[in-house]
C-alpha cells in the first residue's frame, strides 16, 4: 500500500499541450530565453512601425484642402489632398484632359486581353495571344498617339505619369524579346563570330549601368544619325531600354535553352527540320515556357528601372511626383514624403503582384516536373 | 573494308552532287561573313555620321580636353582637388567617390542582408515574418524612389544646424549632414598601430601552427580567442599604457554651422542608406536560398559524427551554403556598384555625376565621356567576374 502511494505521488505531470494557440506561441515565440527576447524586440519594432504609420497616415494626416497651407501646421502627417489634387497628373501626365478616355480605353483593352491570358484555366490561348501581341499593340499605338481615324495627335512630350511607366516597361520588354531570343541563340551557336558578337553585346550591356545606356541613347544616338534626322525623346529612351533588357532577357532565355534535353534537338534534327523549324517549333516553345518566371522577373526589374528615364528628362510616375513635389502651391514639410509614399505604393502593387504571379507559374511548372 | 570504302565513296559523291551552299560548313561561313559585313557597315555609318555631326557642331574629337582646367567645384573630395585643376583630376575625384560609396555600401548591404536572410529562417515566427515583410516591401520599390525618399523626404527634412539632433558619442545630425568627431592621432599612436599589425601577423602564425598541430596530434587550440586577444586586447593595453595617444576633435556649433570634426554629407548618407537597404533585400533572399540549399542530411550527418550544433553549422553547413551564395552575391555587389550611378539624381558627386554630368555638359564631348564611363564600369565588372571565376574554381565541389 505504501509503495502504491509512492508511485501515485511520483506520477509525472501531464505532457504539455502540443496543439492549440498556447502551445503554438510557446514553440514559435518563446521556445528559449533568447527567443523570448527576440520576440519582445520584434513586438516593439512592429509596434513602432505600425503605430508610426497609423499616426502619420491617419491620425495626424490632412484629408481635405485646396493647397499646401493646410498641411503646414506643427506635427502634421500625410498631406493627402496633394495626391487627390494631382492624381490625374500622376496617371496621365500632361495628356490633354479631353483625350484621357483614350488612355483609359487602352488600359481596359489591355486588361481584357491580359487577364484571360494569365489565368491558366481560360481556353483559347492562341487567339488570346494573337490579340495581346498583335492586334492590341496596333490599336494602342493609334489610340495613344492619334493622328489617324479622326483622333487628335498627342505629342509624346505631353505623356507622363503611370502612362509613361507602363509604356516604357511594356514596349521595352516586347521590343527586347526578338533581340533577346536572337542573342540567346547566337550565344549557343556553333559559329564562332556569331557567338563572339552575341557574348560581346550581352557582357557589354550587362557590365554597364542603365543610366549610361540611357545617356548614350539620349546624347549619342542623335550624333549617330545622319545630320538633320531627329526623333522623339520617348522613342530614344525606348530604344535604350530595349537594348538594355535584351541582354538580360538573352541570359534568361539561354538558361531555358540549356535546360532542354539534347534529345529534343537531336530528334528535331532527325525529323529533317531546318534550323528555324527546329528552334521555332521544338526548342523555343519549351524553353520559353520554362523561363516564364525568369522573364517576369526581368520585367519586374525593368518596371522598376523605368523610373530612371526621369534622369534624361522624361516624366514617368516617379518623375511626375518629383516634379509636383516642387510645386510651390503645395509647399509643406510633408508633401514630398506623401508623394513618395504614394508612388512607392503604386510601384509596389505592380511589382508585388507580378512576383506573386511568377511564383504561381513556377509552382505550376514544378508540379509538372513532379509527376 | 571494301563495303565501308564504298559507302564513304557514295556519301562523298552525294555531297559533290548537292549544290555547295547546302553544305553546313559553307553556310556557316556565308552567315558569318554576312554578319561581319553588316556590323562593319553599321559601325562605319555610325562613325561617319558622328564625325559629320561633330564637324557641324565644331566639336574636336579626342581626349585633348582632359588636360583643360575644370573650373567647377566638387562638394566631396577625398583626394586633393580644386576648381583650377584639370578635367582628368575631376574624373579621378568622381571615380574615388564612386568606389568609396560602393565599397561601404557593399559592406553594409552584406551585413544587413545576412542578418535578414538568417532572420527569415528563424524558428521565431515573428522575426521570420518581419524579415519577410522587409524583403517583400523593399525589393518591390524602385531604388531611385528609395534614394529620393532618403534624400528629399528624410535627410533634407531634418532641422537646421541650430536645432541639430544629437547623436550619441558627440555627433550631430542636421540638414547639412552628419557631423562626427574625427580622430586626431598624437605622438605614440604609431606604436598602437604597429601593435595591431603585429597582432594580426601573430594570430596568422598561431592559426597556421594550430592547424599543423591538429593535423599531427589531433589536439585543438582556441585560435579564435587567441586571435581576439592578440588583435584587440593587446593594442588596447598598449594604448592605455601609453596614456591614450588618440584624441578626438568634436564638432562644435559656431555661428550658423558646425566647425571641426568630420562631416558626412546628406547626399552621401542618402546614397549609402538607399543602396545598402535596397541591395540587402536581395542579399537576404540569396542567403536564405543558400542555407536552404544545403541538404538536411548534411547537418544530420554532422551531428551523428558527434559535432556540436555550432561546429556542424561552422564546419559543415556554412561552407556548403557559401558555395551556393557566392556567385549570386557577387552579381549583387556588381549591381550595387552599377546602381551607385544613380547618385546623379540626388547630386552626390560620383563618377557619372561629375564626369558624364558636369564635364559632359561643359565640354560637349559626348562620345568620349560616355565611352570612358562605360569603360570604367565594364572594367570593374570584368575584373570582378574574372576574380569570381577563379574563386569559384577553387571553391567548386571536387567530386570523386
């Protein structure tokens, strides 16, 4: 009996919970002393950042007003009326107000084409792609520039804001595609001169900053052309950006080409296909599909880099925000900060959305490999 | 034998019958000749046009302008410079400024990036989430925007000198920059410096000796603590014994501005902050991928042969992770160096700002100036990638 009671008192305490919120907190936040200290530090940091943002963006912010004087009081937070007043400029630049419906229409047409193209489940990808890559660019060109079909001609010097950002990024990537594919194929060619030329171009462009390429496009390109020939500043920037991203795209595509098994090349050759048929029908479709995430990442990089065009005097989203920050009518200590936060938010939405999309595609492609 | 000769003969006969331009070798030659002709023609046309345009604008080509007097001031000069010196000297000032901001940026970005990359893998849920938020926010916002933010919205919004914010340790932060005490060595400080050098040399020797002894006897020696004592503690001791021969000159408010000490200009601070914060988000991802790329079995095997947690991390996991991390890390370093050219947007006098900005505008020598700028960045890239290729070959996995 005595022994029995001894055993009863020595029964171990029930095991700790391994499920439920308390156990989760214990294992993920407080597993050791050092971990608990980190958690406290992290909580403090989170509190500081979140409360700071709420304080600045909501509690002390100004929401209505006609000029910067409403935001000049001591300790004022964000100056939101600055954004609402300038919103149209941030979106369209100096594009004439009566013609802005054309830009909106281009956006709507682009979304109508891109959304079904990007959702894998939607059928009819071939015609969809024809629309996005052939029909849409033609319509967009005439809608934006005008000068035909009874549309007023809008000089590109009037374009600005998000419109320029999107135009430079999309035309840049689309324009760099053919050259990028050629360079990638050239780099893997058996012909030494073709290979050297491709490697030389790719390594040269990848070795210099985009700014110098843009400087070259804006300062040196006019010198390269026959005297008297000039062309549009936006077009010059587009050429610079396209050449620049072609080199990066070529490296991405080369990665895809290297991932295609030799058997595919050999089988295509054995069928008697010509070089163009082998690449166009067998190799490139597989290689390009493989590197969609890489292409999207290049596009994200390009999208962020479009902000550099402001250095050569074009007004993309960041350029127009920077320009308006100096507007004396809206002068206040928080105008600049508000403008940057707005621009950062717009850029972030686009880039984050694209990177999420590329991760989804990556998972889908990986799922195919796992089978 | 006869059959083979016969077959060979038949193929040769067939080849002879086919028109010569269907033969792959011939075609390759033709393609390449066409490419060369097109490229040479293109370059000829470009050079011809450029020469004609330059003649029309009365700009003499060539590098003669490098020896002319610059006539402009540069706000940050680490080597001797004034406005009566040449354009060539201004180029050097810009180059040094670029290298300084890139070098410091690389160090800061690497430290911050490793901390955040490791934090992303932390078992602490909150820390891992915070690191993820940092990476996802920072790398999806253009660098130029971040530079503007730091420069115009943060540093240029600081109070004027009279209402400076104090920085612990005798520094001041205001709209004109960060004022820090500058060290002034006094007599006897050379001895302290020499002691540091001796300490470094001695700890290298100790390291070699410890390795030799471990190989022979298997006994280990606390190399780390010995080195720490030799490099840090010994010079400190000498420093104190000599009566602290290092004074500090503190910045003081005189009139409207601070005098004395050293000043880091807001342009420099903004560029350094922007570059390191932005690049750190990319480095963090590289570090995370590198550590995750080491297979779990490696760590389990290390623990199974009796290594401690720390040893398995230091001797097994990190060396293998570094092999994955280093190539993309180098390309981030190069990106940071190239991105430092954005200095031109906030007025930090780097190579692009001084040379492709001011000098180009003053002289109009667009071709020469841009080519030299590209040449400098290209050389930095090529030297770095040559070094990295060598390094990679050394580090590469030697398989049986």
